[in-house]
């Protein structure tokens, strides 16, 4: 590519060595252990007694709405914010009192934070110079880092001459060039448009696979979290609600907040009573069955939209299935699927997703029966605070 | 396409008038310095460069020039260093009384020069600093400090501190971060502060009049003495050179800053 060929974020073809899986900057990731970590500002707890273990080489995403404490947690790991309680260990060594510049972690910021007075190559050389690495070795490493982010020909440019996506890739190159065992990323794609974001997500995933570094990634975008992560820690009000693989969080959310934050769902509220093989929850004067059990009686049943099916009003549910009458209030055609919005007799909303090729002939205004397997009903303690977050 | 408008014409005329008002009295000195007669009559009847020869031939003028340059350069270094440190403190410290500290530091801009001069004089008498190089540097540094603190504070307020977090994450300690990231990026502010410090010291008269001695005079003091005792056009030559020197400095700095911001 010649230097005059300015094609902002032209998607480069995969590097010839992609697939060989070997990257010159590859190394071993570190294990990060947060125990009882808190950060208080006066009466306000930005991070409130969280514990989390990130395994070596894992891609851990801290997911949550803004103000949920995920960025503060990342800043504590990076050393920009000191915890008011708790311990932080990297590979078993406590580092709470180690200053940021001695932690040897890579950090990628939402707003790139490239040094505007230095060229791309000089930006990437910066951490190498701090480590006293000689000129020849520096040149090799810079080349390897630029190749990793597919910006091989951009070394002599200044950051302002690059597009947002290119700048962020330079920021990644700068953060990985010295082979840190931990890479922290704070909403690195937050300032980019959707298309570029989708592509860079895959790039980040590839770089993670090539390097073997432990990644801790902060985002409020659940889709991004699903695409990238080995495991996700869902944050709310400075606490971790649940940690687990994406499928675990989606299929078996531990709290109503997690269920609502990750993916779409229908929430049915009512009084729970124990039955022989689980619980029954009274919803719209009907008993809804679930295999789950909870403490207390104020319950919420969560059902994912693809688990729900729409049948004619006179449909008789088979044994082991739940049924509720509903009215179709809207339909959204999405190509590969169709979403139906429904209203239950008590006015609360329900959401059904039908795959293309399996569409019912239901139309807006139809009186229908909503059915699903009892086993697809996730029973959770009701949490009235959750509505406030999502509405 | 621009059409003629009376309002616009009037505005231009007014601007030209104000500009002339500001510049002409200064520029009158230049032809005056080339007069052939030993008087400050304007316009001159005859022309010569004898007053320049007189200036460079007279040890009193030359030593005053040398003193002024020495003092101004030392003040530039000291005031820029102190002013940068002060600006950092004012923009970043999280302590009470920052407003009062800032006010105190900027006071020399507001306090009448004579008041400051009398105070400085009485203290310097006690400390035996009157007529000393150190005395001049200290007094002028106090006067120059606000002109350094103001542009550097402005630069620091516009500086993105996330760059410092980035530098720290990449392995740079506090001092290295300042040297390699913060300072290069606020350099235009520091440069204009340094320039103001030089100019402030170089043409300071009031305080200098009080703390001078017959053995150590700055150029403006010597000029003042000259114009009060004799009407010698050498002063016009000296003044012309000061004008040329300071305007050259300011133009060079403006050019340098403009070029830098284009590169960035």
C-alpha cells in the first residue's frame, strides 16, 4: 500500500500468516484476582465489595450500564484509582500499592489517548523506550505490532491523519508492543460507528487469540460482550450480579437485572408457591409452572422470546407446557426472524421471536394463546428496582 | 461578491484610526533616531547614524544594554520554571485556598508599580540587594510571573489528562510523563510565557529606578536618566533598537507557534 493511498479503514485482506496462529508478540497471560474490592467516594460506593478471578489468557468482559462500577474496577486494576478496601493480585502477587507505571499492563482507552505530538511509530516506541529497549529491537517490535493491527504502512503518520478506527488500532498496537500479560480495554469501540465496531470486534477477538494475553474489557454493549467474551461479569450499582459464559448468563440468569440486561425477555410477576417438582406462580389468574425454587414469594418468571410460541386462542396446552392468553399489539419483520409484541390480560408486555420459515400467520390485533415449556421458565426473586433501570 | 456598504467602510476607517493611534507614536521614534541634529525635533531636518555610533561607542549605554540582556534572560529562565510549576499547582492541586494563591500570584499585575517599587526598595535595602544583579532578577521575576502563569495555566486547562494516564500505563513515571508528554504539548503556552517574561523584564522602568545603583543600571533606567538630564537623540536610537528587538521576538514566536499548531 503506498502512503498516498488514503482509504480510511479500508478492510485489509487477512495477513498471509493469519491462521499460522503464531504472533511475535505472543506471550502468557496473567491471572488476576480481585477480593472484596471497594472504592468509596464519601457515602457513595462506586465499587462495592466485588470479588472476581480472571484466568490466564481469558477474555473477561465487565458489562453493565453507565455508573455501574465497571470502569472504576478497570481503573483499579490499571492503577489509576486506588481501592478503599480489598485486595488485588496478579499471578498471586498483591499489587494494590504498585503505581500504574510499574504494573506492566496494557491499557486501551475509549478516546484512544494517542500522543498527538508523536507519529504512529513514535507512539508505539514510547513504552519500549521506557523499558530501555535498543533501537534495532524496537524497530522489530514496532513492525510486529503494526502488522498485528494491519497498519503496516502507517508508522510515519501522525494520529490526526488517521480515522477513528485506525487510531484505535494504533492504540491497541501501542498497548501490546511490550508484551504485557494483561490488556485492559475501556469501551475501546464506544466512539466508533456500528459497521466499524462490528469489524474491530472481530479484530480484537483475533488479536486475543493470537497473543494469549489476559484481556479485561469494559463495555455497556451486551452484543459486544456476547461476541467477544469467554466470560462476562455483569455489574449493577457497584456490585457484580453474575459471572459466567454468555450462554450461562442468557439461559440461566441469576438475577432479574441480568435477565433484562442481557438479551430480550418477557417478565411475568406473581406470587410463587412450591409444588412437588418446582414452583407455581400466579400470573393473570393462572398457574405458571417452573422447575425453579426461590426463597420468599415475590417472584418473576423470565422467558426468552425464542422459547415462546403463538397458538390459536382455543389451543389446549400439552402437559408440561404453560399457556397464557394474549393479544398481538405489534409485529417487527427482521428478515431472518420476526418479533411479535403482545399484551397479557393484565396489560404487561410479552415478546415472541419466530424464526423465518417457521412464522405463524398471526397478525396485529389477533387474540392468541402464548405457550412455552415449563422448563423454559426461569424463576427469579422479583426486584422492583430493575424496572427503574430499564424504563 | 461583496457590495460596498457605508457601515463596513466606517468600521474599517475606525479600525485604521485606532491602529494608527497605537502605532504612530512608537514609529515616530525611528526617524527621530536618524536625526542629524542633537535635538528631538520632529520631523528631523537632516539625517545621520551618529546616534547609533554614539550608543555603541559609549560604555555607559553598552553596559546598561548588557545588564538588561543579562537580567532579562535570567528572569526568563527563573520565571518560566517557577511559573510552570505554579501553573501545574494551580490547575491540579486539590487543596483549599487555590483561589487566594492564584490572586496573590497575579497581584503584581494589579498593584501599582510605584507601591511595589517602594516595598521592594525598602526590603532590598535591608537585604543589601539594591544595585545587584540578583536583586534585579528577583524583582523582575515577581513582575513577570503573572505573565507566565496565565498562558501556561490556559494551556494546561486545555490539556487532555488522559494522555498522562496513558503514559503511566505504558511505563512512564511522573517526571518522565511530564518531560515526554505534558511539556511538549503545552510548549506553546510555555514559550509565550517565556517571551512575556523576557519582554516584561527588558522594558521594566519603575521598580528598576528604585533598585538601581550608579554601577548597575538597566537600559530603560539609563534611557530615563538620559531623557531627564540631557536631550540626546541617543535615546531614540536605543528605543528604536528595543522596538526592533521586541517586535522581532514576538513575530518569531507567533510564527513558531503557528507552524507548530499546523504540524500538530
